[in-house]
C-alpha cells in the first residue's frame, strides 16, 4: 500500500532580485538556508517570477547574450511572452501556457527577452525558469531546443470536469508529456477549479516539489498559499490535493542524479577542472556566436 509523501517544508517567496532588466525573480533553490544544491536533483535551480506589471516600451527587456554548459533551462510562461535566440540557430516565442526547453549540454550562447510586440503594449508578466541538471554522460551532448506550445501537452481532465492536468514531461494516469528528457522527470501544470480533488502518486525516491502559481490549495491537509513552494520528504508516494479556490500548481518530481555537482556562474559540471575547461572553450569561441 502506498504511503503518503509528507511535507518537509513550506517555503515563502524569498526576497526578489532582478535577472537582467526583464525578470524579477524569487530564487527558491538552491539555497544554503532551505533547499540545497542536491535536494531537488535533477532540478538544480528554480527562479519564480511572480506576477508583475511591466509598462510599455519600445526596447524589449530581458537578458543579453550569455553562455551555459552542463544542464538544461526550462522556461514556463503563465503571463507575458518571451523570445529566445541561441548560437545553435534556434529561436522561438512562448506565451501563456507554453514552455521553452533548451538543452545547453556541451555549450551554447543564448538570450531571452520580452517579445517585441508584447513589450510595446506591456502588461502582466509571470514565469518560472528551471535549471535541470544533466548526468555526466550527457553533459557534452549536442545542444537542442524544444519550443512546446500548450496544445502539444498531454491533458488529463480532472473528474467531474473540475480542471486539467497538463503533462509537460513524464506520464500522469496514462497521459504522456510532450517534452523529451535525459533522466526520468515528471512535470505537470495543474489547473484546478475550486473544490477539485486530485491524487498524485510519485515514486518515493523522486525529489518532489509543488509551486503554487495561482490561488491556494490544501496538500495533505495543509493549506498552501499562492507564491509558496512545498518540498516533500522522500518517505512515501501519495499526495492529496484540494483546490481551496481556482488554482494553478506546477508539479516537479524527478529521479535524483547521484553525482558530484560543481556549479560556477553559468555552468553546472561535475569537477572544478570541467569548469575551467568550460571557460577556456568559451574564450576560444567553441560556444558559437550570437549577436546581442
């Protein structure tokens, strides 16, 4: 019989900081105070851009050209539009409900900024960006890009038409996700109407967290408010969720990568020597070229 996966921590949003001039984020992990580098593996970092109104501008805000190696960036849009360009020749725009999944792997330059036409109007902006670590054997794989529109996600309808579970990656109740991943990952957007009840069963050894994007929910009899992150213990499988009001919850669960991590700046590798090599390769132009 599956036992309940108990709540380890409910984390209020940390003080925000700016990434470039286009993303005002709360960094939930990694953190020396709460969730360490390995605790949510394979997810290494989560920046949450809570709701903010950006005024209209003719100069799109964002983050200029910068490098990455050794992991993937996953950007999930809830409000606003984000454009992407990278040195492998990939580009795309994601809007509300869409996901941009970039595999930096062996090395890439990219830039992210508010989409030009959206910037001219401004408006409500809300995003999540994740860094998903790669195992050592995949860190030097070729870069790739997945621009995933919400229509592509597998969708499980919550009983009694009480909402939908959008399966971004993994498999929920026989519904498969759209994203390809290097390690086992479950990633869902749950859009639940007030009063909806739903049960999740996730492997005991998977590191699991729920990010409450909108509204409030009851998780295993504890009420969790909007903009809070819930870290679950690795002591069971079942999580019960009830929507206290109309709610959106991002579910992250994955098999941990049990390898050493050496992060430095925009790189996540396994050794200090690999970090030094990354900077040498960057300086020698091996990450390609991209105009700012």
